[in-house]
C-alpha cells in the first residue's frame, strides 16, 4: 500500500514572500516538478489571491512588512473558503516558540531557512496527501450519511409495513417519504385495473404541482406508454439526461411531458412474483433536473419494498431479515468510519511527533507508542525495525517492540532465508504472511510487513503481528503503510541532519585552519615585505648621485626596475593588509566608532583622489550627490575603506574612456550609494561568487590589472559590519554596486 498519487500538474501552490529572490527560487523548484505556482509579495495580496482562487497549498513566509505570516494564517483560517487549505510556514526563525506560534495559528508544517529543495517537495507532497485523504474521508462521510438517510427511510417503510396490513396506509406513507427524500414535487403509485385503465392508488404532491387527473393517465398516448413498461422491470426516465434505451421516442416524450404538466419523470415498475403490478413514479414539475444514480437505485429499492408490502403475508419474514441486515450494515459502516477517524487521528499525532525530532531512537519509540494505542483493541502487536547490509546478507539489526528496545538477539531475522518474500519487500510492497520458521516470534503469527522506503531505498520495516488465525483489515494495512511513509520521511530527515552536522563540523574545522593559516601568514609576510620596501627606497636614494654618470639606457632601466619593485611591494602590502582586515572583521574584535558626518561634503572629499586616477586612464567620473543629504552616524574609517574598495574596483575594471558614476540618494530610513561603471558585464553565473575571498572571474581582466581577489570580499564584510547591505547588478555591459546605509 502506498500514498495516493498526486497529479502535480493539477496542483496549485501559492507562495507568499516579500523577497522576490526567494519567490523566484522557490517557484522554480516547484515548477520543475510540474506544480502550478502563484506568487504574492505581501500578506494583503496573498489574502486576496487565496480568497479569489483558493490554492491547494500555501507556502507562507513569517517575516513580512505590514502583515506577518501569522496574521495572514489567522485571516485564512477564519474564511470558510480557505480554512482547510494546508499552510506551510517558511522562516529563518529557529526558536521553538516561533514554531509553536505557527502551529497555534493554524499552520500545517514549519520549514526553517535555508531549506533544501527535496525537503520542501517532500513536505508539500505530504500535506497534499493528507489533504487528499481528508477530502476522500469527507466524501465517504457524506456518502455514508446519505446511505444512512436512505436506510432510515427504507427502514421506516419496512417498519410501517410490519405494523400495518392496510395497503392504502403503507402506500400513502411511501409516497410522502419518497417525495421528502428526493425533493420532488409529485410522487404517485399507479396500477392497471380490471378495465385496463390506470388507477392512482396513492399520491403526494406539492402545492405548486397540482394533482394528476385520471384523463391525463388514460389518454391513448399515456396508456400505450404504461403498457410498454409492463414488459420490463427496468426503471424508465423522461426528461434531461434520461436513459435513451428505456425512454419513449422523442415525439411521445414531448407529448407526455406536456400532458402531465411536468419537466422530468422517473418511473420504477413494481413486480410481484414475476408479474407486473404497477409503477412508482417521481416527477419534477417546475424544473428539469437530471436523475442521479442513487435516486434511481433508491426508487428501485423502494419499489421492491412496496412489492413486499403488497405481498406482505407471504414475505413478512424476509422483510424482517432484510431490516436486520440493513441495520447491521449501517452499524458496521459506522464502526468502520469511526475506526478510520481514530486511525487518522493517530496518523496526525505520529506526524506531529516525528516532525519535530531528528533523533532516530526517539522517532521509532514515538511511532511505536502511538501504534500500540491505536491498535490495542485489534489484537495487533506493532514493531519497528531498521536494517543494515552485511556483505550479501540483509539482516535486521534494530527492533523496537512494546516491551523490548532494542531487540533481543533471538528476535533478529534473516530475511534472505525467504528470497521470494525478501524480493517483494525490497520492491516496496506491503506483504501479509504467516511466518513459522525457526526464527519466528513464538507462538507462530500472521505478520504484516510494510517497508520504510525513502528514495527507492529500504530503511527498515513496520511490522504488525496477530494470532495465526486472524487477518488484517484494510484500515490496518492502510495505517501501517502511512506510518511507514511517515517513518521514511522522519528517518531520512534524521540521516540528512546527521550528515549535515558532520559536514558542518568538518567545514568549521577547515574554516578555522584557513583562518589560522591566513592570520599567521599575513603577520609573517608583513614585516619582510615592509623591510624590502624600505631597503628598496634606501637603494634608490644611494643610486641617485650616480645616475648622471650612468648611460641613459641603464639609468632608465634602473628607475623602471625600482618602480616595478615598489609597485609589487605596495601590491603585496595591500594584499596582506586586506587579509588582516578580513580576519579582524571576522573576529569582530573592535566595536564601531560612530561619528556624525555631513555626507555630501564627506563624499566629495573621498572622491577627489579618484578624479585624478580616472583622468590618467582617460575615464570619465560622473558624480551625482545632492547637497541636502541627511547627517549619517557611522564609522568613518570603515565607510571610507568600503567606498575606496568599490571605486578602486570600478576604475581598475573599466576600459580607457569608460564612464564611472557615483550617485547618492536618501529615503526616510536609508541612504543609498551607487557605484556604476560601464564597459564590463559580470556573467550571471558569476554574480553570486564575486564576494568570495580570492575569487576572480575567469577571463575577466582584459586590462591585466591583476586584482588580489579580496577587495570585494572585504567590501562586503565592511558593509555587514556597518549594518548595511551591499549587492550587485550587472546587465547591458554595465555593473552597479549598490550600498544601502541605515539612517538609524
């Protein structure tokens, strides 16, 4: 048994997030799987979209301006059209209180960011399966209620038949209850009399329908139709969507509808001991409504009961038995429904318990406890097991039972001893069998095994056992399979969490080693490079008195070599200083030293050196700084370093003759500084990497500037240190670095 298949192409998902990038990435993941996706960037838009076109599931971000995810969820739960839609919260909040709040306001699930695509898809599929099962259960409940109503009416009829020998009383009660149940304007029972005319024995009509005059039933067309019905026991209909095999030809049908002043008619023959006796007819007089299958079935059943009433003296005992049988069916169906509801509640409790745990042992014990409670009255003994491959042998290595955890050695089973059974289990099939081998649990038992399968891999099994002579009900099999699916999801999450923890620890160790190495090498290189630079300067000073005595070519080469040495020393010192600054920023060793500055004047001062630098490269520097920018409280040194890195990067990577722009704008809460340079475009695949330390875009240095790869990484670290945001946009041969500085 497996979960019902979910047709993703017919599944509509609403994603609510105020971050456009999150919307796009999540929508792309879902659309690849065939889901229909709608997006909303605010709570108000989400409410309007969900009410107008209710989706099948909603992915809802918690943190949003104006209306957060909790408020949106509460509004949706208060609307009848959206009250039952599953809502999965997406949030970077890891606190348990936030999750509790999400579930209290009506959330179905909670996924913390950053999330993995497989996890999101699995949880979406899980919620869709639960919703589909709930809808199926609701439909089954409605059908059961209708069946109960039909049985109650039929039972009432039988009761009257038992208590009365007056045929007229029985027929009068019958037509009244039929009209009430079917909600029609007219119901009557007629039969042929000795003179060959149709006589109405009992009728129930609404005030708007009027009675049936005898002449309407005894006109030539009607009599011919009634006689044709005497040859069959099949119900016949007149009107919309009628059965063409039993309906009269179109002209006669039109005449009958007009003659009887009605829009649709359903007629069931009443036969007694193989002979036609009369008809039970239900008619719509004001609207042409089609006849549903259950109406036809019910009317036919009632016709049979009326036949019993007419022949009551001979068939009374059979009616009594039928009534008892019907009551038994209703009782059994009610018990089945109650068991289904109990199992559904158990499954929800299991889902809630395993969803918040990443401990394998805790997951198995929680599932086992709930299974034992749910199956306690069905003589089922639940068990769980996981397995491990040992060479060519598959052996169960862990088993938790109601009384034993972990398993005792004598409870370990070797499934390779039964290859046919083992093969089917490996294929993911749930199997019920009798296992009486030497390794079986004593006494011999009937066993149901449901594989715990995740991504085509068998992680273990859910076992149910009963006494040997018993069988497993469909509800028990379905519950075991659904529990196995929940175990698979929970165990897979636990394994992924363990793997991620190991990976995180390894990455932290590598990061620490890298930081230690960079810190050490930076300190070790700074002193010798500074010494080399000082010696080089002394050497240049010693050579100056002798330059006039040297040949011009030699003197020029000496100057050129000294200049190259000075540039390389400066470059290496810049690299070392950048590495040290990165380490200091990561370590967060010094607090912000904020100062209030008039940004318009301060920016003009910062940009002065770059005006000369751009002129040397025949570049054009465009400055757009309003004189009325608000006062900014910030760390001047770090902001200076940040803007210097952005401007140096723009000058370095712009071709000769290119335009470089610096723009500043202010809003109520932020000041935005944009550094834009033309003549170069960063490939879309590289945009997310340029802020990584030591990363340089391949084949993106046509002017051979030889960047160190730490300038932009340092800029982003400085931006974060200033509680600001730095991001890049690159398109149409232009690159823009955008810095948002908070005013408060």
